[in-house]
C-alpha cells in the first residue's frame, strides 16, 4: 500500500543560499502549511479495484514534492 508520508531529514536545510535553493525552500514551507494536499495526492495515486501487492510506490508526499521541484527545473 502506498504511504502518504515518510519522515526524513530535510534537504532544504542544507541548500546553498542561491535563487533555486530559496525557491525550493519556499515551496517546501508552502507544502508543509498545506498538508491536506498530500491526502488528495495519495487518493489520486491509489488505484481503485487493484489488489495491493508487490512493492510500495513512492509516498504521496514525495510524488508531490517531485512535481513541484520539476516545475521549476523546466
């Protein structure tokens, strides 16, 4: 079953003080303030009617953070 969130150390505390680092930190803080989005993302990622077997996918929070970080990379 896909998890909504896994607790891990923040990379944003280690980012250099440059424009992209500041943008990523701001996005992280915004997501931290809007936790309800993680639940919505988790629900979208779960397949209805599919038996939950095999390897767990990326946690919903990680998928959401990847989406945000890829939006500034392009």
